[in-house]
């Protein structure tokens, strides 16, 4: 819309000036000033060739005829200014020198900014006109502020950088206006901009705007000790004053999740101080949950509370720190009263938030045996729809997804009436195109893979089809793609339809990985394992090396990593950094040293293995080579981590787990994958999984059931297909 507006304005301006404006002949120029005129003409010539050295016309629009007209208008305007300067008897020699220099500075300013991609071609005519208008005002001793106010930032910057206007009486005011315009254009960066200009005359109103736009960022800036922080702390706006006060308190961050209620007077600092100053207690967690439920009620009405995301992340942190870590750590304790004692003070709503915010960390048994049943045990009327009403349907799609993953969805739906359950599942599938990310759509895909109730699967598939019809008739491209892909993926799981998902989606194979797809140009497969120096590392790394201590493999030890080469069969090299002391960050130093070595040797890993706890996963993703075709995660990390991986490796096949992985199972997968490849076999995931399922027994067999092979990782499959489809839509 903005580009259309600019183009329209330029067209009207050019058309009017083209037929109304006559070109003035430039009078004979004294030799002393000829060089300045030559520089202007040369700059016009440079501009005409900015886009292409062979051009004679600078392409400002997509219309060649209009470009000719606009270029002619620009040239006439510039030449007329030259003529007027030479003809103006009120100007002495120095003044004429100055204005000729100013014209050329304006043109060279455009050239340099265009080359830096800091100004679009479409602004050239506006710049020339603005300079002409400003020149007239300057010659009259008047303010150029109206010209700066009426034009875009890019034009204003070039004018105020021009020496011809440095002494204008409103130069400083004009500078302030440019800062204001920059902040209005980019409200997300108001504070970084103001940090450079803390004395700007509009700073107070802009700080207030920033406070309502991003409270978390304002808190960080207010806490500093620079000029902007002092300006923030002196601001009189009530919200800014509250955030400033919190920023000066040692426990300010602990109060911050309650900012909206504090601002609106629903809470006071004094009333919540006992909980905040004892944040490791149940009381602080209960306060967080109660506040979140209140916010959820407002969100249902379309009213988004301030710092809502800060509250959610704080709540997630307390869920893991105080409750989930403890019940996970006691997973081998058979006495439920002992294992789940920490959950005793919590009501149904508080347990609900434990579940939905611990997706990436909660063990299967912690959910199925601990949290889930206790939710309903704590309810006077244990119905699912009553539970969702209590939390205002907050995170309900996530709870459905988790219930499907842990095989409690049938039980959950049976705890409400049939019409209510049907309505809920329809809502679960509806509106997936309306959210800013694909998380809800990925949750639907992952849930479908975990549902074995034919009636429920048919309901979801029917609703996907209905949404697809609606999207094709009235929807957005995003909606069409989401529901078309879900329909295709879900039908591929139905033996009746016999859908070839690879062919239909145009993605790489997901049911197998061919050996040739993993080899480099020399026919060698490169594998890389990321290891971390936590307390479990010594055990799993020793076991890892022992599995390759046989005649089929040769181990070479280096200062920061080991290199394991196949001695027989397919050439394979496995590189694994040593799990050195994490407290000194020696483990990541070892990883970086290995990565540098691989880069110098031009060795690109096609199989990547993450070993270590889930909280290390982001470190692995940050170092993930784009060449990876198979990624063994262990702990999945949820939608965001899958999405991050597929942004780096768009066609990677991902092996993940619904819960925290086990070292024995990871090693079993590494053994099976490396041995099959060494024997020259493709990796057919169904066959490999059947072999491993027969190998594990007892508790490990149950845990292996939580591992998801690539062909069943519908979330990853969906993200791959969606990315490809949207790229095609954009063409």
C-alpha cells in the first residue's frame, strides 16, 4: 500500500511538473564555477547508470514510458536550480558556490544511500523536489521543518546531512522530527533509537509508547545507568513509573509477571510481597496460576494483558524447577505417595498448567500416573469440560495433543458429553491458519499420529476436509496449504486410500533413507555426535566407545574429539567431541574445535546425533550443520525445536522422543544405524524399528515406544511440506 501511494504521488508530481515546468537555459558559467556544474552533471549521469551501467534512464517504476518522463523531470528540476542560482543577482560568489555544492551533495547522497540499499529508487523525484523547496526556504531565512515533516525519513536524512542546511534555525527541531519518524515507523525499536538520542524533544511520549508496546524491553532499558535510563525513570506516565520502580528493585523481575494487575490496581506490591520473596514455595506458583487464569479470561474476550508472555515463561520455569524435575527424578520410585508428594498442595487448575507447560520435560509416567489422574481427583465434579471452563480453555489444544500422545485422550473425551467432545475436537482442528506460528497445526498432525480410535480419527479427518473446502472457497493461501497438507498426510496413514505421500507432497522420502543419500563425493558417510560434559556423560561416552571397540571399527583419539572409522564395508567416519567439563564450557569448546576441523577438511556430516539433556538441545541446534540428512534428537523439544532444525536442514529426517531420552536407547539406535550403513544397506525405518523393539525389554521397551521414527513424525513431515508449499505459492 505504501509503495503504491508513493508511486501514485510521484506520478502526479512528475506529470504536473513535466507539462507545467519549462526548462530554463543555463547562462554562461564563469570558469571559476564550471567545475561545480560539471560535478552535478556527472552525478546525474551516475544516477542514470546506478541500476545498470548500460542504462541511460534510471528505472524508478516498472513502466518504461513513465521512467523516461520522471528522469526528464528530475533533470529539468536540477538544471533549473543551476540556472536560477547563476541568474540570481542577490547571491554573491560564495553563496552560488555553496548552493551548487549543495545540489551535488544531494545527488551524491542519493547515490551512496541507494548503493547501500538505504533509499529506494522511487524516492529520487521526491528528494529533488524537497531540496528545491528547502533551498527556497533557506534563502528566505525560513525554517525547513515543514519540508522535513512532509517527506520520508530517507529524504530528510539526506537533506539534513547536506551542508547547505546546517545553519537553518530549526535544524535541531528537524533532527528531532526524523527521530520521531524513525520511531513511528519501527515501534519495536523505539528504545534502541532513543538510546542514541536520549535528549530528543519527543522522548517522553515515545518512552510512554514503548512502555505499552513492550514492557519487558522497557524494564531492561530502565535498569541501565545511561542517559536514556535516567530519562525513563523521570517519566511521569503511570505505567512507565511502575516499570521504572520495579527495575530499581532487586526482586523486580519476580514482580514483573503481575505487571498488568499491578498497573490496573488489582494487586499491590505489598499484597504479593510475601509470595514473591519466597518464590520457591507453592504460594508463588499458585499466585502465578491464578493470575494466568485471570489473563486467560481476558484473552478469550480479545483483551491481551501486558507482559502476558513474561508471566507464561515464569510460570513454565516454576513448573519445571519446583515440580517436574522432582517427580521425573523419582521415576523409579514405585510408591506414588512418595513420588508425587510435591503435587499434594495443588488443585486441578494448578495441575493442568503443570501438564501443558511441561510438554518438553515431563516423563510419560509423570503425566499418565501422576499429573493427569490427579487433575480429576481434585475436582468436585470431575468432567473435562468443567476443567476447561475453569482455565478458560487456555492451552486446551496443547492439552489435547499431550493427551493423544500419552494415550489418555479417550479418557479425557469420555469425561464430557458426546456433543461436547465432538465440538471440542472440531475446535481443535479449526482456525489453524489464524495463529502466527504453525504450532497448533503441528500439534494436530502429531495428535493424529497418536490416535487409534477410528471414530475420533474420522472426526478429525472430516473436519480437516471441511476446513479445506472453506479455505479453498474463502480462505487465505496459508489456510489452503495447512488443510491441504493435513488432509494429504492423514490420508496417507489410512490404508484404504493408499496415498503416496512423498509424491503428493514433493518432499524427500520419509519411510527410508537411501545409503547414497548420506555419502559424500568420495563415497564416505560422515556422522557427528554432540556430547556435553554433564554428570551422565562419562557413563554414556564410555559405553559409546566400547560399542566400536571391535574389528569392524578403528578409533583414533584426538585432544578434543574421537574419530571412529569403519575398517570394513561402507566407508564411515564418526566424529564425537569429548564431553569435557561443562562448568568451564570445555565441552562446547571441543565442539567448536571439531566443527572448525570439519570445515577446513571440507567434511559435511549427513548424520547428526544429540547426546545430553534436553536443556543442551539448543546448543546443538545452534551448531547444526545444514548438510544433516538424519538428526537423532533423543528429547524432541516440541514444535519450536523441530521448526528450528528444519529451518537449517529443510529435508532432514528427525528421530525424536516424546519424553527425555535414555542413553541405552540412543546407543541402540546409533549401533543399528551405523551397522546397517556399514553393511551397505539403506535405512528402512519400519524394519529398523521392528528389530530394535525386539531387542529392548522391560522398562526400556516401554521407553522406546516413546521414540518417533521419521515416517511417523507427522509434525516434522508437515513443517517440511508446508515450507516447500509456501515457497511455491510465493513464486
